[in-house]
């Protein structure tokens, strides 16, 4: 069981890392380069671009496999994209050092993986069960292991508490979903993917607008990040869209794509202006700004702001995300003007008015008191005469 000081220690380290980044940064390929017996695993982390994804994470646990263990994976002749899914199942998005593994609360826990966190895992797959047996042995198994036996903890290779833990497991994790054939991103039908994942209306607009879908597909090979508004956001926008010219309709749709691949972690570390597929000429038009606040990433135009709400695919060189608002470029839509500030008041006249009002109240009070004294005097004189 972790001590009470563990969270405090972690918080202190996080604060230090926010101001002194190099101390807490790590490089998984450099870590594994010190262990030649894991060179094959290390090579495929780089070949599948998982190494960069791991290095961008703040908290991670890598379940490494020895060269001999990797032979059982390579013998299946998986495509590079399927291999990426399988290896991402071996990357837990939480910290588990040897101490934590051997002190699991209630002896078991469930951890998400990069396979799940990047949106590549279908449904509720992409999780790993971690179990501490009474004999002190730790076992790992995918939630969809297909009945295959769990694999065991062997040893720790590198730990930077609570940032990265690199540990060896006895053999690869097994998962039918992770090993399922995966088409290359360049072969993915982007509009079909959108239609199946809650963006059918936007997908239909891409298919029905000349050159829109083709422009997205042709840019995948060199890198593409697309943002599809969900149906609830697009439906109210349709009347405005229908009134646009054919050229402007195309510009609005292409405004929802960036000609560069950005994983969600890369977007979370960006705060700057980006060009889109709609940008023309001097690249000073049809731009949008990416902003992040912790785990929340927003896309801002001069007209509106959209929030990224989900991931449809995130496999270099293609990423497609859902957003909650249609992005409206300022080139075609009027920016929402902020309400005019209330006119400033002149303090001096206000003070003079208050003084006059006080003077009037004082004069009234003095007049009333004088009348009361005269009334009392008249009453006394009348009583004496009687």
C-alpha cells in the first residue's frame, strides 16, 4: 500500500517538472538502448511511431518483451499498422513500478492502454487486468485475451516515479482485437468512418460537395488531421450552409482539416495558429487557433469555438476527431461582436449631485426641527393663558 507521502511527493515532482522540464522528460528508445536484449521491441516502437507517443505522455508504463519473445509476434506477419495496435496494448497509461505492482490494493486493478486511449480499440477493449497472486507473483492479461493464459512480471528495467516505468513481462499479451487486420490509414474511407461514428451529416456534406472528400483523402499520405462536427452540431447549421456558393461550401468543409498529422497528445501541447486545407495564397486566411487547457483541446476561429470531444482514428499519418461545433471561418461569417461596455460616468458630477442631495436632506431636517420647536412653544403659551 502506498504511504501518505506518495501523493505529496508526486505533487512536488509535478510542480518541479512544470518549471524544469528536462529533469522529468524521458526517451523510451534511449532507455531501451541500454538493454540490447530488447532491441527488437525498441526498433518497432520507432517503426510504428509509438516511441514519440510514449515520450509525449506524462505518466506511462511500458511492458517490454525480449527479443526471443518478439519472435512469436513477428512470426504472425502482421502489418505495421496492426503491429502498432498490438504494441500499444503493451503501453499502460498509468504508472506501475515494481513496488506498486506488488502492493496492489485488493490484489487487482484494471488499466487503460494506448490502444484504448488513442481510440483504436473498439468498444470496451484495450484494457489490461493486473493481478497480484498470494505467492507474490504479478500477472497481466488483456480483457479480451481470447482465453489465453496471463503473462507474468519478470523485472523492472527503469523507473522514474511517477512518470515512466519500463518493466519486462514473460511473453506478449494476446488480444484478438489488437491483432485484427488493420488497413493502412491511406486506405481508410474517411467519410465512411465519420458516418459510422456520429458524424453522418457532415460526412454526407463532404460526399455531396465536389472535391471535398477527394481533397481530404489525397492529403492523408503526407499527414492529415480532420475535425468532424457531430450531427447535433451540423443540423442547425444546414440552412446557413445551403445558402453559400459552391466555392464557399467547399471552403467551409476544407476548413475542418489541417494538412499535418497531430495526435491528441501533440494537440494538447500546442497553442498556436494553424493553416487548414482551405488556406490559400499567403496563408493568412482560413486559419484556426488550437488552445489547450489541461486535457481539454479547443479550436478557435474569430466566429466560434469548438471542443474536441472524441477520437475516431489516431494513426500516423491520419487523425480524425469529433468536435461539438461547426467551425465558421471569419472569411465567410461575421464575428460575434462583444457587447459594448457601459459608458464611463464622470465621478465629479456624481459627487456634486450626492452633496446637493445631502444638503437638501439636511435643510429639510433643520426646517422640520424648527417647526416642531415653534409648535411646542405655541402649545406652552396657550396652556398658560388658559
